[in-house]
């Protein structure tokens, strides 16, 4: 057993030593190499031109030939370009979204914290007081239906389904809009965001003062729930600045402040989808963006309905990637790198792992002349510094205090928790302190394995930046000792940009397991027989499932890497 001083509560369970969201960065190790083998995605899928090739800007957007899917196999009797969505996909998607809205509009529950008195504007709820078992069952069904919709939609894309961009856009706006009309649910993180923001807006230091230590009487600060009510902020200074601005605009009203934060998260999700769509110019690539990000009901549930900061961080990372790899042969190169650097500063300054986008941009520049590489790197760093330096000066010296403590924590749904518990039970007092070093080693192996799986795409896909970000994201998130479902935003944004890979289904399975395991998600919520069963799932089955994905990735990827010429 671990010492009480080392324990941190579970954000979705009861009496479990999990930590707040960590800001640890992904290892900055080079990702997919330039010496790719044949057999990857079809040329043009993904749409990103090879950096340094001016003519590729227009050519990369060409659609895949009729009858050929992203993996190069013949379609199953369907021409590419079909627009009719498979009925099972539509039915599952609509039902899942409807269940999400139902849980939200029902009001305070095992999954949804209260927001105080109603207002004339959103978020609205009916205060139905649904029993915990009903809420838990509704969310369980919603996530399973959402996973089935994505799984079937991926198959439809492989068989030639190409949804109309206008239809995708309208459906995404309607889905996000519906979720913004009801209160957030699935965790109490949004209450922590606004509490930290309120403390900062009132002149306090959320990195030194926990909500419980703030003078009582402020409805926004007082709203923070266990386990974060006695915890200082773990988020970056840019995130805190945005939270403070939202809290200032909220004027001390909890419901208004939460809704403003919901608007930030929802808009970030939609803009991220738009940027991904613009990067993916080929119809097959845009179909993947629609399925894996823009209309992905799993992400709509864990990111938008939960109003999580990761939606903002993902937008900044995708913006950094999009700006950093375009117009590399024009006179605007330096300006684009400065702009990419600004986005990088926002990404790293909100959640540190999203700094991987900067590494991905530098990797995408590796074929440029050395002088241009150096100028681009300098501009990228200058842009990032223009955001991060003033943000850190404003935030003060305690920014990373909680993040350092969190680096030793493990979450229930990962294989790290039973390993650390077993080592501690056997008398190894330093088991928890060894977690950061062990994580770094496993993350490095996971990065190499991911490179082995993605290397075949590097030559054909021309999505060097997205491939690099995907490799770094998988290495960090899949290997991390502490993960929650919404952390997978870092994976699914670049995954949507690359051609179909062996990673698609295992990563979808992993996200589904995490989403289901963390139902209902609110630690202060009333338990039920359903939530008790899901807690057992989180403690026992989920670590096995996430470990299975990690082991599969290591074995398959490292074997593929060894088969490469010269290895």
C-alpha cells in the first residue's frame, strides 16, 4: 500500500489514489523515418504536401482513384465517392448523441454536478433527478453505441463511403450545439477549471491556493468537487489565463461561467475539425477526418459534453501543425513559422504533452536546406516564447508544483496501477518514485514500435508532420501511467489525418474501454449497482485491456521495425 501522503483521489471513483491530470510532455524522439517501405496508404490520402516540394501543394489534394481505398486494396464492389451514410451508423450516432443530451438536460445526477440557480440562457436542465443506475446505464449504452458507430463508419470509409463535407459540417454544428445547451457531465473537471480561473481573476494564485483554501462564499470557487477541491492547479499558465478570462466574464455566476467555458471547448472542437478537413484535401482523407474527429461520438461525449481543456489544447496543436508545414517554399515561410510558434505556445502552455506538435513540425522540415531548417526552428521557438514567457511571468513560480507531484501517480485503468501496488505490497518502498523513469523507458519502446507500424506510410502519405505527431502522441498516451478518456484527443487529431493504419481499431477499442470504465465520472456522485460494476471494470478489466493494446503495439511494431532494411 502507498503512504497517505502519496495518495491522490480518483476523479471518477471512490477512495482511489489517482492524481490530477498530468502536464508531462511526450518524449521528443524522432518519429517515422524517411526510408519508408512500400505497402502504406495511397498517395494523396491525407493531402499534406511533402515539405520542400512546391508543386506538391496542389498535387497532394488529388482524390484516390475510384475502386481503391486508403490502404491500397480494391473496394468491395462500391465506387469511391458514395455519399449515403450506412443506416446502422446513422442510427447508432443519433441514439448515442440523444442519450448524451438526455443525461445533460436531466440535471444534477451521478454524472452531472449541479450549477446552481437556472438562468434565461444555457446551459439548461430540467432537474429531473434521474436515479444513478439510469444515468449510468444511459451513458454506458451511449458509449457502446458511439464505438459501434465509429467502427462501422471506418469500415464504410474503407468500402468507399465519402460523406459530403456540407453534411458533415451541419451535423457537427448541430451535435456540438445540442451539447452546449445542457450542462457538462462525465466529470467535475469543468468546475475545477472555472474555480482556478476565478481564483486567478480575483488576484489569487491557483498554483499555490486550492479552492478549499480560498475564502468561502464565492459560488464559482466553492463549486469545485472532490477530488480536486483541495488540489492546486495542474494546468499550464495559458490555460489558467483563458480560465481567468472566462471567470471574469462570468461575473461570479457559476452557471454563466461554466457556459462560457463550454463555448470555448465546443468552438475549439469544431475549429479543430475544420483545420483537419482543410489539411485532408482528398475525399478519402476527409472521410477519415469526419469519422475519427468531427463526427466522432466518442469524442463528442468525452471532450465536448465534458467541456474538457484537451479540446483547446488539441486545437492549438493542430493549428501549429497546419501552419508549420505550409508555404515552406514561399517568402511567407518565416511568418508561418512564427504563427505556428504562437500556436505551439498555446498548446504547450495549456497542457505540456501537446508541445509534441512543435517536434512534429521540426521533423517535417528535415528535408529542407539546413539554413532554412535553422531559420524555421528559430522562428518557431520565438513564436512559442512570445506566448510562454509572459504567461509564466504572470503565473508565478509555482506553475509546475502540482505537475511534479502528479508525475508519480497512476490511474486505475492502466496496467501501471496493479504493478505499482504489487511492488509496494512486496516491500518496495520506492515503487511509486520509479514510475517516471519506467514510463520514459516504456514510452521510448512504444515510440519505436509506433514508428515500425507507421513507417510504411511515410513515403506515400506525405503527412510527415501528422505521422510524427501521431507517433509521439501514441508513445505518450498509450504508455502513460495516468490517463483519462479525454487524453486521447492528442491521438485522434493526427490519426484522422493519416491513411488507414493497423492502429485504428486498437486505439478505438482502447478509447471505448476508458470511456466506459470512467462512467459516471463524478467522484461526488451517488453510486449505483451499475457504477459499482463499472468500478470493478476500471480496476480489473480495463488494465488488462489497455495492457493488451500496449503489448500488441510493442510486439507488432518492434517486429515490423526489425523487418525494415538495415535493421
